[in-house]
C-alpha cells in the first residue's frame, strides 16, 4: 500500500500547487500542466523503481551468495518486516499524506516533527518486541540462522522505515525529485555495501539488515536536511505528537484490518513453508518469486497512473467512462501479465542460471508457475482502482477478508500435499480469489446512485 500511494500522490497532488483553481470548470490539459504532471509522474516512478530495485538487488544477491537455509532465514525476517511496514503505512504514511496538506499546510515542519516522534515511539516498541522474539528463538534453537536475521531486522527496523517516512514527506511537499535524490543515494550505498560484504566474505542476514539500516539512515539524513526538518518552526504551533497520533488513528484505524488480511493473504505461505519444509525451502520459494514480484510491482505502478483519470471521471459523474476505463485497464494489464508468464515458460531455466549462477536449477519450473500472480494482479487492478476512485474502500477490505482464510487453509493443505508446488498454488489461488471478489464487487456496485 505504501508503494501504491507514493506513486498516486506523485501524480494526483499536482493540482494543489499554484493559485486556486475553479473546480466547476472542466479540466484543461494545458502544455504547462501536462509538463508538470509528466515530470512529477516520472520522478515518482523513478523513485519507486530505485527503491524497489534496491530491495530486489539485496534479495537477488543474497539468494545467489547464501546457502538456502541462510537466505530462507533472511526471507522470513524480511516478510516480518513487510508485515510491520503495512501498519506503518496506514498509521503514519497515509495519514501524513492526506492530513498534512489538508490540515497542516501552514506549519508542515512542526507536523513532520510530530510524525517523526510517533515513528520513533511506535516503531521503537515494535523493534523491542522483535528483539524479544529473537531472544526466544535463540533460547530454543540457538544455532538457527533465523536468530541473526530476526535480530538484524529488529535492530534496523526504525531506520529501515525512517526512509519510507521521509520520502513520503517529500511527496507531501510536492517534491518527488528530492525523493529521487535520497533513493538514489540509498541504492548506491546498498550496491556498494553488498559488494564489500561479498568481497570480505561477510554476507549474512544480520549484516545485510545492518547495511540496509545504515544506508536508510544516511539517505534519510540527507533528505531531512534538504526539507528543513531541523530548522525551528516559523510560526507558533500547537501540533503535538499526541494530537497527531490521535488524528492518525482516526484516519487509519479502518485500514488496519484490511492491511492485516492482505498480509495474511500474501505472506502465510512463506511462514508455513519455513515451518513445515524448513528454512532452505523458504529460501527457494522466495528466490523463485523474485521475477514475479518485480512484475507485480510494475503492473501495480502502471495501473495506478490511471487513478487520477478515474477519480476525475467519477467527480464529473461520468460512470460509463469509469466502468469502461476500469475494464480496459484490467484487460490490458492482465494481458501484459499473461505475456510475461508465457515468456517465463520459455526463459525460466536460463533465467535461473543467470540470476543464481546455477543454484536452484531443479526448482526453475516454479518461476513460470508463480508468473501467473501478475496475471491475477493485473486483472483486478482496474476494477479495484475504479472502486477506490468511487470512494468505496470497504470493498478492498471485503476482498481481503475472503482471500485471507482461503490463503491460510490452502497454504496449510497444499504445502502438506505438494510441498513447494503447493505453496505456489496457494499464492496463485489467493490472488485469484481476491481478484474475483473485486470483479464481483465492481459489477454488483450500484453505479447509478453515485
């Protein structure tokens, strides 16, 4: 969700700058407006591409360098990090993006500092809980590589999520180009650090998390200085971290359930494979997922470029155009995903050899199977965006509420019956069910009453 919103606000928030606009007049696509929209959309996509690319690079090289058990430990810890990041998104990042420009535009530096304190408080407690979990695992299985991975992820959690927070501040300030500068420095530090770890033979899950945390801290520090975070407020402020936290909770509390269910739907398989088949199997599953994950992010990012247009049509009351555009977007992105999956059937084995230097060759058949996930994602994207443009987020909750139990039950049964193939089948089924429910919600919605 955080990824999606960064792209959305890189495009949609453009209209908030400049002089007041007559909202009753039709939207005019002047050359200047298109130039600004295009530049900010491009910066947003570059920012997200670099940030996702850094994560992809870490996973790719660790899967290539580490034994499957060690990479599996990293994959499990990273899945836990993404689970926490989902709550960080709905309780900090999304409220910051919506409430910051709307209610606190007159004193954003003070508002940012309040959100920074909330980040330290909330994520600090979560990091402490992670450390206690690491201690518990160490007491039970001290030799497990999962111990170092959990400790590294927990220690670096506040720093890892800090960059997410600071990049979002850049979008609130309508400066996505500045976010690109920070993300570029993060990517360069990650690439250089991974090379150093491999050169000295220090590539471990613990040190990999440490590297990401330090790189995030450096990039965040640069951005905080550039946005004037450390300068004193220019006007008196009554913004406290307590009032900001109450505001965040009021906005984000209804999204917590959806985030929980979404995480359950998409991460259950990793945990169950690690528990039932071992950390090595979890590492194989994650390694085979990487091409699919990259394509899924690309499909999602491409679809979100259409959200402002759908929102504009909805605002005009043109429901026919909303429905037709949603269908076209879903069909197009599903077709793109299908072509990608077909391509993986042809190049799956050579791709595994190129990515992992011959490792995981016997599991290469999983790559085209997991390539069906972007197909399901693309199919649901247009319909989901239309429902969001129509301000019906409860349909997203409903889709996740159906997909989550299907994911849990199918993962347990399928992994037990078919091993890694069962885990892949469960993932595909979960995305397909979510997409199917979204499609039904789209057609059951009474668009005539909008």
